[in-house]
């Protein structure tokens, strides 16, 4: 195993330490989740869960919230901004936190670096230690920040999620066929709170393996993008409990057009169960999607420790 894979499979003790380490916020303002890259996709996931829990929320890319917040929320100075950054040094996210706080918003930093620039520019900080060997590709830190973010909106996370996530990642790793590894176009489909997770799965595979990926809400896929499907396509369906029949119908259509489908939580050419409810499915899925990216990269002899054109922290001059 290279360092990336080692970190993925060794992340679960860090989950155990973070479980129950923070509680729900009692502030009543609209929640604005802000982040860049993986952190933005976590923001999308957390905003969806917050809304479902009765806490109005939106997700905004860091640079957008910094430069034009009024396009996303009219009363933007009266919000609870949750700034998400693994390093706590991402330029746009730190600047967005500082700008929001200066204009009267309450800002919480969600990070794994409690002594970072982000932490110093927030009213409160949620942080949990991550694996010391995590490199450029964000893996365990993403899981930890999602875990803490879910607890922040009052989601109760049972200790069983650790074993459930570990089993799913192992099962996917063991079952992946060459029919997936050789595909040149991979589509991730997930709806509701799983759209952000689908987007993160697509990002992981793209940055680790340099394969073209896309992410869509499942039933949107018929409206144009399905024209690209052929026998070079793989699709990863993240099934939702409340839309499973409709999503399974789409999967059959994709299979008829030549796609190989990984069904996580439902039917597919490779079908694996998700041992989680709606509130925890995204967290349980993350390590499996990380392993998928690593396996595809390995099949192409690419080193995910040093992905092309990427750095661990994006800091602008």
C-alpha cells in the first residue's frame, strides 16, 4: 500500500475519537457553509442535512462568499458562517471567514488544524486530529469534518457507523472488476444530501486518476448528459432510500446503453449494501469512494501521493 491507501484504511480510529466530541450549535441564524474543493462538497452535504433537520442553510464556494455574498443570501451579515478547511490556510476560505466576521456574521471554523489562520479568524472552532501522514489528497480529514459538521446540527451518530464504513470500503476494494478500472468516463449520481457526496466522489477519482468524471442528481442525468453514455462509461449510483425505485430504473437504462454500474445501496452490475440510514449514509460512503479513486489510479500506474498540478494547500498570492 502507498501512503494514500494506508491513510484511507487507517482513518477509522480518528472517527472513534471524534464521535460525540462536539454537540449541536444553539445559534438560530441561517447557516452558510463555505469551502473550496472537497470542503465545498462537504458544505453541500451539510447544508442539505441542516435543512432536513429544520435548520435553514445554504452552501457557497469560498471565493463566491468572499466576493459577492449578497447574490447568495440577501441579509448576508446576519448569518452563521461555517468555514470549512482542512488546513485552515486556504486563502479564499480564510478571507471569507475574516470578511464575514468583520461585517457582523458569527463564524465557526470547521477544520483539523486548531492553530491555523482560519481558527484565529473565527468566533468558535471545531477541530479534531487527523492522520499525520495524510498528503495532498484529502481523505480522513474530509470524513472527520463531515462527522463534526453532522454533530454540529444535532445528528446522532452511532458508534456502528465506523464498522459499517470500514466494511463497505473493504467490500468495494475487493470486488472492483477490470470492467470499471478500464473505463475512461465515470459518472457519480446522488440526490438530496448525497449529491455533495457524489460530487466529492467525482473529484476524488478525477484528481487521483486523471479520469474524466461528472456528478449529477440522478434524475437530471436523462436531461442531456445521458447522450455521452457508451461502453467506455462507468456509473456510480449512490442510492437514496426515498428514491430507490426511480434510481434503479435509471440504472437499467444506463446498463442498456453500455455503462457498467456500481450500485451502492441498490441494484447494479456490482451491488453493495449501505449499512446506514439517510442521515449517516454519506459519511459511511466516503471511505469507499476514496478507495475507488485509489484503485483506478493504481490501475493506471499513477502515484496519488503526488497528483499532477495539485498542492495540499491552495494559497493565493
